[in-house]
């Protein structure tokens, strides 16, 4: 029996009695998505990195840029509104609410200034439409709860298709280990705004490298 088959047979029924842990057969469109707060990364710094990578003619500029951004975000720059429990709960509840409606949610983590999640987009939806709903709703709700106005999320987001089973598990490990890597807790299960907190089965750990 493979590790994936074991997890499927022994996994919890799901997030809030719904949930999903798909069988990876290479045909499903599984996407790893990252989006962040509007003030989490200065635009000038992002432009500087892009210029340097292009000047140095690096291969896989998009991958290298995402690595750079991830390292920067984990330093906790900006307002870090997601550090507030009331705000993080709004985001987490929205992610869970859309599960089995717009996508099949597999893993997620809410960091102080950014969010990661892994999901399979359901038929009739696109990642763009999902992000518009998710970001639009949560921005309105958070602004209302904090009596604030203005831009909440950065307009863009990063997404990446899952290549194979190893990439699938490495991505889950990366997502759920992010609070540990950033020094926010000692183990993934300790972080309250993460799929790791909901699980009752362990998954293989592939380290903290960028998936």
C-alpha cells in the first residue's frame, strides 16, 4: 500500500465534515497558490529583484523570484493584519466555506502577511474567479471588522501546478511547515491557522525547500 493510499484510507472525513484528499493520478489540476497583503512587499523592491535576475540572465526567473518573495514575507514586514486572531479567522473560515463549492481544499496556512493553499479547482470555476471571490469577500469583511478602508490584498498572486506525487507531498509539507520555518511555532500542529492543526494522520516530510 502506498503512503498516499494509506492517508486516503485513514484521513479525517474532512475540514468541517467536508474536506478532500484526492488520489493523485496526474490528470487532476492541483494548484499551489500564494497571495499576500497589499503592504507586505514594496513594489520598488520587487522591481529591483526582477531587474537583477534579468540582468544576470538567471534561468527560471519566476521560481527564483518566488523564493526571494517567500523569504522576505517570512520576515514579517508590513502591517501583518493576519496576525490578529479575528482577522485570521475570517480568512480561514472563508477558505473552508469555499471548500466543495469552488474547489477541493487540501492544505492551507495563514501567515501574518500572506496565505498559502493547495486546492483542486472544481469544474465551472477558474483560479481567477476563485481568487476574486476569496479576496473580495475577505477584504470587505476584514475592513468592516477593523473599521478601515482601502486596499487589503495585493492584486497579484502566485500559482503553480502540482507535477507529481512527490511534488504534491512536498507542497503540503512546505505549506504546513511555513510557521515553523518563520519561527512562529515549534511544530506545524501548533499553528492555529493551518490544515496541520486539523489532521489526525502524519504525512511524509520533504524538508522546507521551495516546492
